[in-house]
């Protein structure tokens, strides 16, 4: 089914950046992503973003749920953690954090 949707030009998944309320445990990859109690995607990679001071991850999610700021959950070490889709890249283009 996914291959047929892809051939028809419909987007099957969207890569998004997540900011996770991890509380000491970060996503690494392969963790399920939930929206309204249903699996809607999977984490591809993650860890603690020292430059942004938060637990972050990349995930492939259902395009319908991929709106900026959407609230979802990520299962980390058996516990669902709140997460949000970042509206823009998580970086500091002006270097202001580095300059303190």
C-alpha cells in the first residue's frame, strides 16, 4: 500500500525535528511516536542537543500530523514523553549563544 501511495505522488512520511520533555532519558532511534494514542511515526535518531539545551530527535511521521508545533508523544524507555514538532531548525545562526 505504501509503495502504491508513493507511486501516486502522495507523501507517505515527513521528516520532522522534535523537542522532547525527556527528563534525563533521550531518544536514540526506533522509538515509536504517538498522536492521540495511535502510532503515527518513528524516531530515526536523537540525543541531547547541547547547543539548544534540550532533548531533540528526528522522526518520520504521518504528514497530516506534521504541522509546526504539533504536540505528540515519544515512547522513551517504556514511558511516553511529551514532544512538540519544532517550527524551524534548532540552531543559532547569529552565534549569540556562543558569545554568551
